[in-house]
C-alpha cells in the first residue's frame, strides 16, 4: 500500500507539473496569438498603404522632383546672370574710373588753356608790353 501511495503521489506531482506546463504553454500561445494579431494588423495596414497612399505619394514625389529640377535649373541660370552682372558692374566701375581720370585731365588742360588756376582762381600772369609780344612774333 505504501508503494501505491507513493506512485499516486508521484503521479499527482507529474500531473501538477504537466498542468503547470500546460498553463505556461497556454499563456505563451495567447501571447503568440496576440503578436500574430498585431503583425496581421500591421501587415493589413501596410497593404492598405500600398493600395491607397503609396500611389498618391509616388505621384507627389514625381511632381516634387520636377519642381526641384526646375528650381536647380533656375538657380543655375540666376547664378550665371549674377556673374554676368558682376562682371558688367566691375567693367562699369573701371570705365567710371577711367572717365573720371580723363575728365580730370581735360579739366586741367582747359584750366591751363584759359589761364585759370585749378582751385578756381586765375593764375597770375606777368603783363607784357605790346611791343615785346610783336617783336617775338616777327622773329
């Protein structure tokens, strides 16, 4: 009878162990089913995205790429135009300096020819006798 009680106790222990394993397996199965449901939902969402939003986003992307290409082209054109203007302004600046120098030179010549002093006054000229001037011309 002692063997029998020991065997029953051992079987009861085994039954408890199997039941605990079954409970753990049931819990793990529930967790796996929940994960599977989450993955299925995510998959369904990605499929819906592919069907609904992906074509829209692809179209918008193509439009933005065209706009970007146009913008790059216009930036390049404006850069070239800016460089051309910069060169023209430099040349105009150089021309302005040259014209200023030429104006100053011509002004000095005009003042020298009219007998005016460059500061706006007249230069002092020594008076000449009329006879002296004619004798120099006849010589």
